[in-house]
């Protein structure tokens, strides 16, 4: 199983936006939700991928394909 396959589509979307440097506020505005909802998604994503911070998440994504990182990628 590829790392991004552990996540649902929304988690992948948010994680990718973090990797691209967006703030929680930017992400919330972009996807039409609140910052708290974004934080909840990130906490779940951190748990699923075994990372502890936004920086670790960004590094994890960069190491696992960066721009090609999406649901179902191989």
C-alpha cells in the first residue's frame, strides 16, 4: 500500500496543500470549511502517516512523490 492510500481524498488534498506551503486559514478558505476542521484532518493525517508536525508532513510528501502524490498513485 502506497503512503497516500492510507488517507482519504480530503486528507490527501489538505496534506498536499500543506506541502505547497498553504496555512490552515488558506486551506480552510479554499475548501470551504473552518480552520478547526483542517486541524482535525491534519491530526488524523499525522497519526496515519506517523509524523508529528507540518514540516514532517511536508518532508514526507516530498520524499514520497511530491506533485505526483495523490490517491491511488503508485
